[in-house]
C-alpha cells in the first residue's frame, strides 16, 4: 500500500509574548492511501497544528510534509493552490456561507476552480444525492440542523474530487445520534470514493468507530501509534490508557477493587483477553480441569475490527494448589495480573501512574 501523507521529523515553534513554545516536536508518521487515520489528543497536544501542515496552512519550522511524495513546504504559490484542490476540509463549525443556499455552497469551490456550468450542475446534483440533501438544495444554512450543515460541509469538501479529506473535530458540535450519522457518511466517502481521511478528534469513541489506525499526541509529540485494535487492546502510554479508559470500562479503579475485595474473599486475578476466538470458553475450560470455581466480578470484552479484547477481574475459589495450577495455565493463554489482598494490582505488573495534564500556558500557545 502506497503512502498518501508522510510527516518526516516535523517540528513547529510559535513565539508568544517573546517566549517560544513547541507546538510540534519531531513528529514522524505515515498515512497509507485509503486509510481512515485518526489523530487524538487533549487540548493543546498539537494535533490541529499537525493537521494544518498538510495543506501548508501552517509551515513547519523544520522537517517535511510529503503528499504523494511531494514536499508541500517546497511548492510555489501556484503549485500549492493546485495541491489544495486535491485536499478537502471539514470543520467543527461547518464554515458555510450564510448568504448562499445549500446548492451554491457546494458549487462555490467548483466555480473557483473554473469548471463549466454544466459540469458544476452535474457534480452538485451528484453530491446532494450522496449526502441525502437533494430536497434541501435551495435552503439556507440558518434553516438546517447541525447534522445537515455538516453534510453540506462534507459535500463541499468533496466537490473537487479530492484524494485526501481532512476532518478537524467535525463531530464535536453534534449530538450522539447525529455524530453517528456523520461518521457513517465519512465511512461511505472512504469506501465508495477511495478518499484517504485524516481526522483529528479528542473523542476516542470516534476513533473506535471508524478509524483504521490512530496516533496519540501529547505535548506536540506522538506518544503512541498503530492499528486501532492494537492501541485499544494493549495501550502502552499513560495518555493512551486514559483515552481508552474513557470509552471502555474494562478495569476497576482502586476504590472499586477495595469494595470488590470486601465481598469476594477468593483469589483475585485480572485477565487481559486479546484476539480471542469468540467460541473459545478458555476460562470455564481451565476452571473445570483444575476443579476450581470462578466469578467474573468486574470487566468487559469488546469487539473491534472483528476481533475481541478486554479485561476481566476474576475471583478463583478452591484449594490453593489447584488455583495455582489454574493460574499457571491461564498465563499460557492470556496476560494475568495477580491482585494483592488489598485489591490492588501487583506493583511490578501494574501500569505506571498517569502523567500530569499538559501545561495550560503551552496548550494555549499551540492554538
């Protein structure tokens, strides 16, 4: 698979009130053609700044941004103008022209590109049908719902048949149902038009729902990246764990573990389930073999990209040597963490404490 977008050691420094802040710090990523690639991070992480380097709205202080192998930072004004026509953008606040109706909003970039009127009519009608707004063609933006406005924004972004679509927090202002409808539409754009989508969000559920791959940013750096399944099922960085934990309640907090221990007096273990077959009852099979009982006292298993993953806190009951044997066999099939009598994970196996939140002054400078 060829690379659509490549960030090579990209850094960007802003100076605010005489002080320099690194919005981007040596970022290197490759986005394959045809992917839906998510970039997630808290406010001030640098994700929107990175996004704006793709069409040179922000130029890196150092490093290169390559689109189909061409360094956009080296293009002259005319070349950059042509390149931008191949990159569509959709925004959180829609950015529609209030004085133009839906039809004219979608037609606007086509007129700027100098297309003949007949071609403009055909393309706008095609896009109105694609986004399901044919009956709203003559309506003005102030008569549309938020979801309808975003559909117009998507249609307008697709007008010049772009190879790349950039989404900057495009669902943040929408309610959950409308968010789902917009995400379904973006998946159709990717699937039917073959458009590579680069989306920035602070909503991990958006990443889980439609992205193929994800990069997690903090303080201007990429702290983790990979397939969505790998990042969700086995996050390595504290920031990533916090994001994943915001949408998956698989692991009990320390206070919850304490309450569990008050009720369940058996041996507690935490089992990480990764890439399991749906019809493999390994836990009950091992329990029967070693004549122990088990209770799942906390956790959950999720499906992502047709594979299962999750974390289960399990109480094992039985003779000590039989429970030992069951835990040994469990370790052959899954990651198992013993929980101490206080209900906390063994410190040697537990994740590191979460890092402090990003510096607010630096965060403001990045935007």
